[in-house]
């Protein structure tokens, strides 16, 4: 039924994509049972762990349903949940995905910063400043500051009081975690890049603290626009290195 899986992309991603294609093409239809785990291991030449991860991804996407003691069955077709954890097959695709999510984040986080400027409390300001300090501390300790970077952007969204916006920014942040590591690795190669990022973060916070909604929005959008420019300046060799940083779909700062 299937051909063996190989190639540079994570095996679970490739298996999930292959099974999803079987379902979306109609070769597997509602109520059909997937081959057993043992059968898939034999047909695809991968481990049970890979099969389980792939099936878990399909279940999260609403394509299949594991039934205890009976197997995994195809569910009725419906609008699929947003799932950005897509397959990337080359360094070019990795770069494109990173830049695409940066563009989406520019729109979302510009709006978040604007709302934060009008809604954030003194406690929110303190939490954002603490998040910025945590980035510096992580870098000083030899880390990449990626998780702390995420926390800063998330703190801005949280201060808006908009639960939908918070969830969206959090989701984009989680799927772009590896990409944030890529952007920070790129920026760490050049002192001017690193300094620029730090200044951009502080400009966003300053505008929010001043209650200047327009300036906050502009600062947030400028930050992400500059992040894309910095990534565009990275040489091809850097993108080969980027795949070693765990970028399977990810995004930026």
C-alpha cells in the first residue's frame, strides 16, 4: 500500500503527510481502518515510535480516531483545525516557512502591541520588563534567549485581555519556537543584529508604557519586519545549519 520512507525530513512528518494524503485523496474513506502499527512499520520501514507520533498528529488534526483495542479509524471529513506543523523538505522551504510566519506575526503582534498600550496595567508593564531582563540574563548565561523571547511577546498579548488574541499569539509562538532559535542564532553572528533586536524590544515596551498605541503598533511591526530582513541577509550555509537547530516548520523573533 505504501512505499518506504526516507529523506532528510523528520520521519514522523513524512509518515503523517503520507497517511493524510491517503485520506484526503479518498483512497481511505470515513470508517476505514488504518493498517495496524505492525503493518505500517513493515510497509514503511520506520519504527513504532515514528508511527505513533504520525498517528497522534493525524488525530490532533481531526483526521483519525484511535479506538482502544480496535485500531485507528478515519473520521468524517470536516474543516481541519489550523495546523502549521507542516512538512518542510529543503532549506529553501525552511526559510520560506520562517518568513511566512514572520509576516503573520507582524500583523498579529502589531495589533497586540497597540491594544496593550491602551489596556496594560502597571503590573503588566512590570511583567514585560521582567521578560526583557530575562532575555538578557539568558544570553549572558550562554543561552539563546528563545524561550525568554517568546515569553516577552506573549506577555504583551496577555496584557490586552483578549483571550482569542492571546491564544493565537501563543500558538504562533509555539510552532515558531525553532524558528526563533534560528533568528536568534542568525542575530548572534553579528553584534549589530543583536543590538538592533534588543533596541527594538525596548522600543516596543517604551511605547506601551507611554500609552502610545500608534507608536507601539509601529514598533512591533518594525521589529518583525527587520527580523525578516535580517533573515534574508543570512547566507545559504546558515540555512543548512538552521536545520540542525530543530526547525521543522518554524518562524521568527
